[in-house]
C-alpha cells in the first residue's frame, strides 16, 4: 500500500513533476518511420505535452510544440519547408529545435523572430521507430535492444491508446501470478468450451532479480523443474517502461517488446513491437523483410465491451477497471506481489538519483556498451501456448496485415495453421 503522496509521486508525469523528470531522461517512441511515408505531420501527446512530429521537404524529421507561439494555431496543419515547418495561419517558420526562422510579414531587418521559440526535441531512428528525447542535454544514446537491431527480421507494430495511467500497466509486468488466472482460468471461463488453456497451469514459485537493465521475472509452473527456461532464464521488465518477451525456438526467434509510453497522467500509448527472425530453411519473402506493418489493436467492440477472448484485452480490462489512476492507498498486497514492491522501490530510488543530479538506471552514454543489448529470452515458449498459430491469433498479432504470412513461415503443424482460432 502507498500513501496518497507516494501514489501521486509515481503516477504524475507532466512537466515539472518528479516522475515526469525521471521519464524525460529516457528516449520514447512516438511513431513508426513508415507512418510518415504518406503524411507530413502527426500529433504527439507525450509526458503531458502536445507536440507535432513533422517531416520537412528534405526528408528529415522534427518534433516541436503543437501550438504556434504567435496566435496558437496548430502546427499539425503546417506547411513543410526544406528545413522546418511553417504555421498555416501567418507563415511563421520553425526548425526542429523550436527556433523561429522567419516571420514573413514583419518589417525587413526586424529581430523579433530571434525572441520567439517553441519547444523542440531531438529525434533518432532505431528499429523502424522514431524516438524522442524530452530531457536535459546532452542526450544519452537510444538503447540498442536486441530486438530493435537484429538483422533479417520481419517487423511490425501494434498500437493502442489505453485510458489509464502508465504505472498500473507496468506493474502488471512484474505480476506473474496473474497469468494463471487472467489468461488461464478466466480465459477458459470466457471461451466456455471446456478447452484447457496452457496458461492455466498452476504457478508453484515466483522469483525476481534486479539486473543491469531492469528486473528479470521468473516463474515455476506445476510439473516443471528448475532447469526450465521459465525459471532458469525468465524474461525482463526493461526499466522503466518496457516488457520484453518472445521466444527462441529451435530454428527461429521472436522478439516482442511491450512499450508503455505515458501520454499524460491518464492515457498511455501502448506499442507492441514485434521482430520475427524466420528459420533458415524457410526464407522470408523480401516484401516482408522490407515492410514495417503498423496496425491498430482494438480491445473493445463498438458497444464498449472488452474483447475478452483476446489476451491483450484481458490485460487492458484489468488495467482500466482499476481507474484512470489506481488508488494504491486502498490496495492489499500479498507475498505474490513482491515483484511490484521491488519495482516501486526501484522507481523511488531512481527518482532520488535524478533529484541528486545523476543519471538514472538504464541511461546509456558509452557507445561501447550499446552495440547490442542482449536481454534474457526464453526458448520454445510456444510449447506452453498451443503452438505459434493459436498463440498469434489470441494476441495483438491477430490484427497484423502479416498474420497469414507469419503463420505460413513459423507454424510447424499444417493442421494448426489452417484451423487455430
């Protein structure tokens, strides 16, 4: 249980808040690079700020405050230039740093433009994503997580805006016991067919270890021995706001990152980043390797009812029904919640580090330490998920335009490929 003051400290992410200051020390994805192929601008809400991602006529990207300092018109409707963007209202031009370059109707020789500036933030591209940094300079490096830089992968990005605070989503990532119930027993109840779901196997033991990049989460299921990957390897929460899962099978590898980007105190942009490395005996078509599929991931129907046959919607139902910001003064944590307790302690510790002027955990500045960041990855995860096809059709990838191609490449059982639901 937290006090109200502690809960506020961990959940509020706007400018000038302690957690907002911590989060601004990290790079956050704001779009897929491919989303900008057919457009010039995209609105971005990040850490309580309204911004515009734009592409100028040279093909470079910028991220600046949405509202023009002149008369507050939206730069989401701006006119791209060779080195920035113009406000559609009166033509004031800005570059990616937020500096005003030109005011066409001001008198010749006026220096008024030099007194005008809006917010402007650095951008980097990695893994097909555009990453933004809102913190103090000098900016650190974008962490080169293994799934972002692996070669020969088929990449995709699922997207949802979840109407709740980022923290209750991340706490789910260090709560292994929820899998047995929410994605197991509850899923069986919703299916109503009598089918046993592999996730319903009883959890015998759980464990958590802090490591260089966050927390490794381990679980031991009924019937497993401690040399199994679930216990011996586990998978990590990458501090502060990424869950890394996936599977390394005999002939292929799947990297999967769930990235929870705080838009503001009560809305979170949820990215499901997937990188599939196909088996050598089944080379992927070049069109898949060259594409980057971006797709919406619905979690409710038109009537607002959760799509509870889907694994991701089961999670989102539990996150959202806690309230826009979970009231942790009313919670009753048990022994199985020690991963959540560990994560909160890390957050408080890193808040103190930032307040003291130090870099927080997982901020990378040395290029030699950023060639490839290899994370723990369990093997043959599909052995307990009824196979590749069935697993994908119950997760976010169900909505990917690549689904049929992926099943053709990765499902080893032809019958499952044709009939899994």
